[in-house]
């Protein structure tokens, strides 16, 4: 394979052209629009997100939970426009990393890439944890044995099961995105169908005497200005933003998608619409059937808020259909566990290809055409992270989700700002360019940056998140800031090992990227 130090105007088959990017050896044209949208929805894992954060969000903002879901959707939508425009110009699997390097330089770009990578490791660990819990819950339901279901409470059994699921997902991802395409379609369809059944049955049972905490619907639930405090709003918004995270997996698969400059952006928007519709319907239905209080089946009950569907499955859907909700959460977490390897592995692949990480991570499996070493490393890092956090903190699921919101705001905001800056010379060419390349990304970036700063201040308080602390400092702050600081440390090490990248000699806006030719 030789490197051509030239600018390439490469057509992707839909008439679009872009600057040449370094080829990675991935399996091109293996995913279409529907497959790309399914990747986006599957990576987000809507049923998993709902069971993990419905309770926490209700605990922060009360009955305004649906309003916060809408508020979280707005910056995500604006940032999605930024991703779409950047992808048209540079369809590279490095996405946020590649784009922010070309807009702001190697150091900012490296940290943006790190933010995406570490956010993905965090969510992979949580996905594995939820999948493990529902595996044993489902096993207990099937066998009719509470002893089997209680195995999830055995820390050693839980960790071993979790590591086994991570290993299985790593192997599947290693073999390529198309290896389980049909299975992904089925799992996403299963999630959406079960959610629809849950919503319908929740609406029908709202107000029942058997569910005394039910609440009557009010349009005020959709008013974000009714949240009791700004601190509560930002905490809820951080969780809401987490619930949309993952749609950009469509973009990280761009080099493997037909029509790489246009299809991923369209798929991301389709995925976003599906998600916001699912979240609003489920949030309203759940609130109507059990309320958002902290007693009984109320969503904010601290005994059940970390895993809402485990508590609501039987009361809402009955003992027979309730099992389907367990299956849906397990399917959601398992499907997302596999597809979530896509963004982290391909970002690491791109960073290595452009010499920001060791060259060994740029290796693509000759048969499966996947970033093999990057995928395996992500799996190992996920297993280690989850094991350590589980042994250190009993509230790892809650605290890492809150920390994840910080990471998401960090790299999404940088990417949005990169769009406005990269296209700054185009903004006055047309009204469309001004809106989609400038104004929308800038507003989305400012909103996410504001949430980032407010969250950073709030999470210093041990009361933020699960309430646990380290030396008097909130554990969410320790996790979030500590992981960003780790990124700075690794960047300093890589700066000594790869000086050319950090001098701006490999990938900058003024220096056309190289493209590899077989």
C-alpha cells in the first residue's frame, strides 16, 4: 500500500466530492440508509436508556421529565446538522477527531477524539452491566426461581457474566458490521414494538385503583420553564443528552456506507426522530401510570430508579407480557453493546492512521476488514473499567452515566464549533449555508457547552449523582474530570512519540489529507 501526497476529488457515487482522506481498508458500500439508521438507533439503545434514566430524570425534574426530553433533543438536532455538513465535506470515519483537527488543530482534535473514545468505553461498561442484570432477571423469570434472579446480586457472578458478554460482543464486532445485520434489524424492531405495547398498556391502566400513584396528563409536563431550579434542569438535561447519545455511530460508519457523504447524515436524522418519538411517548405513559414521585412505583423511587422497567414490567404489562420487557431491555443492551464498538474502534483507527496513536491500531483485518486491534483493545478497556468501578463503588451505574453526560457535551460541543469555524468562509454564500453550517451548529455548541460548564460546577457536590464522594469531592466529578485529565496525560505521551502529528504536518485544513491506494 502506497501513500499519495495529493489532493483527491473523490466521488462517492452520489455526485458529491470531497477532499481525499486516508483510506483505512474498511469494507466500503456494505451499509445502506436503513442499515445506517438501524446502527444509530441500536447504538443509542432506547429501551436500555429508558430503564436506566427515566427514574433519575424524574428524580431531578419531577413531572417535567417529558419537557427535558424535548430540551435534550434540541441541541442534539442542531449538532446533527453540524455532523451532516462536515460529513459531506470530509466523509472520514474519524468524524469528530478528524474534523476538529482540521478546524482547530491537532491538540484540540486529539482531546475531542479522546472524549468520544472514553464516552464510548463508559457506555459500553454500563450496557454490559444492564445486559448482565436483565440476563439474570430473565433467567429467574423463565425458571421461576428467585435464587437464579438473585445471582445478579452476587458481585463475583455479576462481574464474570458481564465480562463474558463484553467478550462475546467484542468477537462479533471483530467479525464485521454485516455479520449480524439481520439480527440488528430484528433486535431494533423488537425494542420498538415492545415499547409500543408498554405505552399502550400504560395508557390503558393509568388511573387504575391498583396503581394509586397514577397521574393525570397535563400539558405543563412539556414546559421546560416549569422545572423548579436551573440546577435541576441542567442535571436532567445532562441525563437527557445521554439518552440521545450514539446516533453519531451512523457517521463513524461513513466509509462503509453507500453514498458516504450524504447517507450517514440522513440516517442520523431518521434515528433522531425515532428516538424523540419513543422517549416522549414512553415518558408520558410511564408518568401517567405510576407518577414521578419517590414512593411506591413512582419513577423517582430511589430503590427502583436505576432500573425502572424491572419494577414496572409486572404491574403494567402483567406477568406474561412483562417478560417481554425484560427481553427487550436485554436485547437493547446486547444489540447496543455490539454496535457501540463501531464508533470507538473506528475513531481509534482514524487516530492511528493519522499518527495520533500508535501505528499498530491502524491495522485492519484482511478478511473481515475491521479495525481488529482497536476493537479488541476497546473490549479489554471496557472490561477493566467496569470491573474496577464495580469494586470501588456500589453506585457505579448512576455515577458513570452522569459522568458520561459531561463527556458527551465536551466532544459534541467541540464538533459543533468546528463546523461553524471550518465553514466560516461559506456562511455568507447563501441562507442555507448560514443556517446549517453556521447558526444551527453554533447554537447547539453553545447550549452543550453551557450544560458542560454548569454540570462541571454542580458535580463537585457529593450530592450530585448517587451521593457518593472521594475525599469530600463528588464521585461524578472525580470520574468525569479524572478521565479528561487522563486524556491530557496520554496526549502528552503521544506528543513525544508522534511529533509530526502534533506539529500539524499530518492532518490540517491547509494540508490535504493523504489517501492510500492499493
